[in-house]
C-alpha cells in the first residue's frame, strides 16, 4: 500500500515538474520575445535620426551662406539634393518610431523643415551674390534663426528617444533579473525534486529490494539450517524407530500373558501409549526431514474449507467453540488436497488450544493481488489469548514450542508444505484479542482450468 502511494506521489511530482517546466519555458520565451521586439524596434539608426537632421540642417545653413556669398550653382544643386535626401530619410524614419508623441514630433520636424526650406529659398534669392562682408554677420544670424525652431524640435525628439531608450534598458534589466531569479528558483526546485525522486526511488524500489534481499538471505540461511536439521532428524528417527518397533512387539506379547485390570496390565497400557507417542514424534521428525512432494490438482477453496469444517464442527461444539465458514464461490487453487488439509488441521488445533473453551474460530477466504498475480488468502482466525511478539519471532523455528508435549515441528512442516505450493504463511496476532494465520496461494483462473476439479 505504501509503495502504491509512493508511486502516485512520484507520478504527481513528475506531472507537476513537467507543467512547471512548460510554464517556465513559456514565460521565459515570452519575456525574451518582448526584449527582442523592443531591441528590434529601437535600432541605433532610429536613435540618431534627430542628430542626423541637426547635422544636415547645419550643412544646409553653410550651403545657404556659400550660395549667398559666392553664387556657385554647384552649391545650390547640393542644397537641393541634400534637402531631398533628408526629406526621404524623415519619411522612412517615421515608420520606425514607436510612440505617437515621437511620430507627432517628427511630423512637426517635417513641417518645420518645409518652412525652413521656404525661408532658405527666399533668403538665397533676396540679394545678388558678392554682398559686403559687413552683411555676413546678419546673414549668418538670419540662417540660424530660420533653423532654430527646427533644431528645437530635433532636440525634443532626441530627448524623447533618450527617455525611450532608458525605459527600454530598465525594462530589459528588470526582465533579465526576473528571468535570472526564475532560473535560480527552478534550479532549486529541480534539485529538491531530484532529491525527492532519489528518496522516492530508494524507499519505493531500492529499499523494498534490500528488504526482500535480506528476507531471501534469511530464508536461505533458514533452509540451510532446516536441511542440516533434517538430515540429523532423519538419522535419529531411523535409529529410534527400530528399537521402538522391537519394544512394541515385545510389549504386545507381554500383554497377552498379563491379567486384565491388574497393575502390571495397566503399566503395560501406559508403556504402549508412550510408545505410540514416540512413534508420532518420530513420524513428525521424518516428515520434517523428508517432506513428500505435493500431488497437485485443481481444487475449490470452498470445498476444501467445508471439508475441514465438517471434521471439527461436532468436536469443537463440545467445548462451546463455534466454527464459522466465510467462503467465496468459484475460487480455485492448484494444490495437494491432503497436504493442505494437514496444514489447516494443524492451524485449527492450535486455535482450539488457544481458545480452550467458549470462543469462535473462523475459516475465511479472501482474494487480492500479489507480486506475481492474483492471490488467494485462506485465513484461520480465532478469538483466543493471542501470541506474544517474542513467540511470533520464533514460532517457525524448528523444535521451538510453548506446549508441554509439543515437538515444535507442526508450524515448520506446515510452512514447508505451503512453500512447496509457491505460497507462504503469515501470522497476525494480538495478546488477549486473538490470532489470524493466513495461507497465501496463487489463484487459478477458472477459464484456464483443464483438469477435473477435485
């Protein structure tokens, strides 16, 4: 469940990262486009248009003076050519200006330049060339006065363009600073998300894999110990079984010669019971040492639990223990019926001993998802005294038992049987509240069944 939540968090974090990256890219692109458009609309030629007009007007003033003083036709042609070129430059420059106020100033400059040309034409035609040097001062003053309004308008346009350029620089600096802060923020967020992704991957993938690896190592070590103990148990069991058989044969012959209801006959019965108990222990040793291979068939969990319930129902009723069955129809597993019955019988006996009297044992079937596919959960749940945490840690260890007459092999044998069915046994218990043993087995799809169900 935690892994699912971690996966969902990872998906949402990835989606958020993609959306955030898209928003940052879009915003940054728009800001850069604004800067690019501003720079494109404010080229260097545009900023120097009024200065160009000023320079040409002063050049025209010089030509007016030269025409008046020398009367050279070449100066007059140069005046007309430069005037036409300036008018064309102002017409072309009007398209480049960005604000209405600048366009209005340029229109006034064009109008003022037309007036300036008219005044200059009148001045050049007013007197004959070769005037006295004394009139040069007044001529210079007059040409400057004619150009003064035009130069004033050029100065205003220059101030307007300086203000625009300054504002452009401020806007560009502000946009670049904002982009820089945004990139720093995104870098920090990316670092945090990368760290979070690493933590998520570690906790969601690497961590569980390490836990599984630790469990696998523990299982491998446990299997090695079980194999060693099995070999030892098999040897001991065989060595004990032969003397027990001889003793049992001798005891059977001895009982024939004893008088019934005598003390010797009673002693022989006790000895016989103990021999049978030893034989059961030896049988468990052999089953632990050399477990038989399961004979698989397709069985219904409902029929399996119903059969086990029928075996115990009347017996448990004498102890006021109710045996319930909560099953689901059409749930199938591939298992050995006899071995699975043995496992369930062992668990029900343990539950009965935990309750002692007046309680409930519930046989339940659940379905769920496992790592390799759908799983079936066969539960044996009781309302007994529960199992302490210390006992839970060792309950599947060989020869560990809390019963006076137990061998400590019942749960170990049950666990090995379930493992041979590609399943596992889990235990959940609370002291004074009860215990639930879960047998997890792979579920079989009814549409894939080709064998006759048992």
